[in-house]
């Protein structure tokens, strides 16, 4: 069972929910927590464990071999991303624009654009009791998050398919990284807050989840700070509200110090029960 | 008299939910008609909730292609699926089909299809709007279609429109609200920026994410200042952040307390500087500091 924790808006409590839920559940069984917020992965701050493995991840990008190139111009014409451009008698490759589609490399009649490895990030495995955390981290300056997210899914499938429950901490937003992160999920938990920004971004997130056709439910964090517009929206759209977490200085302070808070706040563990039941019913 | 250079100020945070949009909107109110506003958080744009743009002009944004297979011409050879690195083509019910969410528009399949059964269709991926707002300034904003790609290109488009308006109307400032993270929309919003305002919060996550965005900004050699929002939720972490900023020789612009008024104002669709309060005073101070930084750079 793969549960993705997502939200349109950033800072609504995805990491708070994913880490606390994962550690809570890992008291009884093996849990895999996958941090796919690759631009800003934070789960490791809350998990006290031992690093078992670090695997460097590469993106494949063509490199121009001047000695073989006949300057036929096919590569430049082929690349839809303007990542390979022939300027006079020189072919320039713009690494950040490349999508690693291999078209220029494999269609080059002179084999003058062999694909080469470029580091884009790292995937780290941290073990803490029954909990395995797989953290995916994009190098600073690398633009595309999606290739690393895809490679993380592949690595997880290969190495950790024996762990029954997987919790995926997703990036914020509604564009391609979120779609890539939630791709294999059986259920999507949408974390929001009861404010106009929270509601606006929840609506976008709901549209995204409907587009990829996954069952989902809402968790309202800091439910007592705003208004009831989020709840009314969920009722209207018949989206289940699985849990409401109060604003509590103890939570905010604990979180800010990298501490888990579920054992201090009874409402949280009760909420986890509701969440797991809802996910099991839906899957 | 020579026209003063136009300055582009981009507000970023690394971590989401630190208060970027509330603070950017407040600065927009303080700048008044001297600024053009750009909302570059294109996949979760919220500024419109505070500034009430009129969506006066709409432009559709096309970017990238989508492979479309003509099943009458297709010989079922499967070469397209073999070359697709995005696993976007699969064989279902006797037909090769393209999953539009996975297709990245590389056109490799189109190029190698022996029966020319594949064409690349232009894909609409969002809209760009040019609006007049309730605060009297022009705002360029956008909406990326759900699950779409190319947010970086849409950000570039928003910034280009904002620059064109600022140049035409002689506005000295462009104030841009950015996305969370450090990936393509953020890098795109940094291109051409003169000053970055970073908003962080005093938590381990806030500091961790701040370090990453600072590394990124240094790569681009853009000068920046930082605001610690909700500083009183963890004063120890706040002083850690200040030490970090000092080490990086980055200006600490201000501390803002956790204040429920931020949320209450948001619910009313207003910014925090539209009512008298100590927060208003602090934000006015920040805006003066930022302007001064830009003047120093200009000289």
C-alpha cells in the first residue's frame, strides 16, 4: 500500500504528517518512508537513524565529439528543447535544457553525440528500527526534479518491494514533479490549512488528483486558525476530511526543533487511526 | 533626465508556507504605482486573492508538444515504444497509445515512425494574464494547467511581460512572488533579478531549505536579504539563522513575529500593511531597506 502525502500549497504540514505517521506506524510493523520533495527534502531531520547506503544518481546528457561531427545539423533540428544547438561550426549542448530523450544521440549519423553521465543528486537510505527512510535529494542548481523522482521510484521498487506500507512525502505544487511523485500511489492524502491560500491550492491539488484518478482524502492542519471554507468545499465536493490537527504551540515548537510530536498530542494518534482506516477502505 | 534603471526584486523561500505571498503582496502595496507585480508561483498562484486583479487580458500559453498516433496509419511495429525514454507509449487493446501525462514532447517517435503515423501536436499548458489590481498597480500572473510541464518557461513569460510593461510605463520596480523549492521555476525566476528577498522561518526545515536556496543564489551572484518570519516560535533557531546569515554576509532585513492578523487579513483579502500595526511599520522599514540596497548597487 502506497500512501502519498501531497498538497498544492507549501508549508501546510506534509512533512509533519508523513514523518509522524511513518514513525507511529513503524512501532508495529515495517514502514518505508520515501522523501520525494527532492528540492527541499526535510524528513531526515526528524528521523534518528543510521545511514545504510548512498547512491549517486545521474542524468544522461549528450556530449559533442567534434572529431566525428559532420555538421549535418540533424541534432539541432531534432532537439525539441533547444538543448542541442549548432552555431556555425560548433555544436553546443545546454545541459539544463536536456530531457535525456536520446533522440539527438541515436539519430546522429556520425555518432558524434554519445550520452554521458552527469550527477544530478543522491538517494540515501536511513534505517531506524522498523522504519526505512529513502531520501531523494537534488543537487543545488539542477533544474529538473522529475528524472530524479522517477529514478527513486525505480530504486525503491527494486530494493524495498518487501515493505508493505510505503509513505511518500511529495513536493508542493500541482505540476509535473507532483504527478511524478504520486504516480504509483494507491491513495493521496492532501494536507491543507483553513485559509484562502490553503483552499485555493487545495482546489488545484484536487483537480490534479482527479486527473490522475486516485482516491484521496483531506487532512486540515491548524484547523482552528482560519475559517470553515475548506470544510464547506470538501462537503460540496464530497471529499472525505480524514483528520483535523489543531494549531498548538507544542506542535510548532517540536517541529521547529526537528522533533516528532505524535506522542505529545493525543489528537494526532487518533487522527492516524482514521487515516489508516480510510486508506484501507479505499484501496 | 536619464531614466533610472528598472530593478527586479524576487521573493523566494526554499521552504513553502513561510509567508512569501503575504509579504510580497504587502511590499506591492507599499510600492504603490511605482511597481509592476509578477506572480511567478505559477502552479499555486495566490497573490490574486489579496490584490484582486481584473484578468483584463488573457493569453493562452503553448509550450511543448504531445505525440499523437494515427491508428489507421500505424503498422504496429512498436518502434515508437522502444525509443521512448519516458515510457509514454504502451500497447493496449491492439493499439499503441500515448499517455499524455508521461509524454515530454521529444518527438523521437515521430522522427523514427516508418509509416509517419505520429504527429506532434502543440500543447496548451496554461494562461498568462495582465491585470489591473485594486491597489492601482499592474500585475502579470499566470496559471499553469493542472499537471502540466514547463513551469520554468511560463515563469519566464510572466517576467518578460512584466519587464515590457515596466519599461513602457517607466516603473522603477518589478516585484516578483516566486515558487517554493530550488528547481526550474525558481531558477527561471532568478534570471535577470537584481535583488532577492528570502523569507524563512525559525525551524530546522526552514534553515535547511534556506541554506540550499542561498547556495543557489550565490551561484547566480545576486545580492539578497533575509526576513525571519514567525521568529518568536523558536528564538534559538532564529539566532542560528542570523548567525548563518552573518557567515554568508547576507543582510538580515527583519524579524516578524507570529501574528494571527496575517491569517485574518488574508481571510478578508487584504494585506497586513493596510491597517495600522507594528507589523506595518516593520514592513515599511523592510521596503525602505530594500530600496536603499538597490540604490547602492545602482551607483
